[in-house]
């Protein structure tokens, strides 16, 4: 099945969550199914569809009733059972697609307890790009294990997509590489797109997932409970995360991580992560090219003799 057919099927998966009139408007006006990335519904505004390189505005004004009808379908007429996901600002639906939510937010004790009077929904099309991490394997794989590696790049550079495929690649192995037991800590379910306990993306045959759990807690829990050879974490940089990563490394577990940044200095100057670099816990830093997908703009290794990262 080719990419166009797969993506078209995914659009039809998402379309069942729209009101009938919005569903018909979208299917009537869009031919480039394989290029759809987002479908945005804003109360009192036209439908906007984000394509790969541009956008399409559909001449239909979204109503409150349209949004409520979508929400009913997304939550299977049981909004209460989806309350935790709503408080996180998104709901993952069948197929791994994510629906972002905005509206009037109720906060108690610095914690979101509800979102009411919802005024917009953003349907993000789940998209796997199998093979997109192939170019990284030679930099990360190391004699039946891996180098502790940080994949970094600016927003939109494909970090999460590359990490997802890298997990699959390493987990499955191939004729030249043994498969590796991987523990994925998926705090916002962006990698696994879990739906009713089943990952909607292909993470390989040796991958275990902890989802909707703070990274700080999840890293230690995964190491203690599942004995992974490698842990994988997307977008590190929060308070105390470096301590949890250090704990895992000291337990003999390797790690693959991603972080925002366009240069090595962005990471080295991060107050929450700098201990990982000063100690050389991160062995390789791989910077994704912001212009050309599937390429690295910079790559560094930690030189134990000098205690510095050197470009190679």
C-alpha cells in the first residue's frame, strides 16, 4: 500500500469525528490527502487545513454546534471519562491522531482541572515515516548496544518522527544487528499515540511503554520494573530530569533523547541539562538539519581525554 493510500485512509479515520457538514466540506475540497498535516476548527471561523507546504481555507464558518458534535464523537458521548486527557489539552483517538483543545481553562492549585467553552479543535494527522532514522543508525549503534545520544533540532525539524522510527529500528534489529529491549517514557503519548492501551504506531517488537507519566518518575520506574537495555525520552530539559537520566545511566542502561536547540551551546547552557554534558554522560550529540530532512548539520562525540565535545 503506497503512502498516498495510507494517508487517505487516515483522513477518512479522522473525518468520522466531524459533524456531517464539516466532513462533507473537507472531503469535497481536498485532493492532496497525502499532504494534510492538520485540520483546524475554530468557532466562528472558516476551516483551515494545513498542508505540507501551504494551507487551504474552506469557505464554511464553524459553529459551536459543530465543535460540540465533534467533541461528542471524540469522547464517545462520555466527556467525563476523557477528563484527564482534556486537562492535558489533547485527546488521542483511534489511529494515533491527536486532537488539540483550547477554550476557557479552569485552574486550581496550579493544575488544570477542566477546559470548558471549547472554542477550537486541532486535528493533527498521525504520520509514520518508516526508514527515516536509517541515516542515524551508524552514529548511534555500538556493538549490540548504543552510544548515549542526544538528537537535537529546532521545532519542526522532525525530532519526534526520527526518534519514533529509531526506536522501531533498534527494537526490531536486522540481519546485522541484534534487537534491543527499549523502554519508552512517553509523557504526552506523542511517540506511541496510545489508544486504549495499544500503541497506534510501530515501535518494534522489543519496546515497552510508560505513557502519561512525568519523565522524572517514568525513567526510574521503567529501569526498576522492565530492565530495559535502552531508555528513550522525547524533549528532555525539565527540572530534575537530568538526575533521573543519570540514575538510569549509573544503572547500566543506555539512553536516546531529544531536545530543542540549533547548536551545541543551546544544550550545554541549559541549566537543567548541563550536568549531563559536564560529566560526559551524553556520548554523542546529533543536530538535525533544519532545511533538509534526513541529514545532520552537526555531529559531536565526547572526548574523554580532553573532557570536551568534538565535531566529527
